[in-house]
C-alpha cells in the first residue's frame, strides 16, 4: 500500500519488482486488499496482453494514514 499511497496508480509488474514479491504472493495480498475495499483493480488488455493496474481507494488511503500515525506513535514512544 505504501507504493500506491504516493502514486495515482501502478501496474502489477511494477509493484512486483518494487516489492520483491512473487506473482502469487502479490496476487494474494492484492486480493485481500481488494476485498477490504482498500484498492481498486483494473484489468485490461494492452496489445492483446493482460495488464493489471492498481489504485488506492479513498478508504485505503485513509487506512494507510491511520496505520502511519499508529506506527509513528509506537516509534516515538521507544526509548533512545
């Protein structure tokens, strides 16, 4: 979700390369995020080849903001 947070959309192959996840692993994560309403998956064909684009939904963007806030709070409370 962090990659999608900073861009308007990204394709499946780009995310796979950026995260280092396998096709199956990213697909599994993608399905769970889609079921939760956090991402929108757009499947199309480009030059007769399947092409999958992912976009963070408003709910996904808000969930990621809340996650960042809670992680920041945990890290700020750690002793030096």
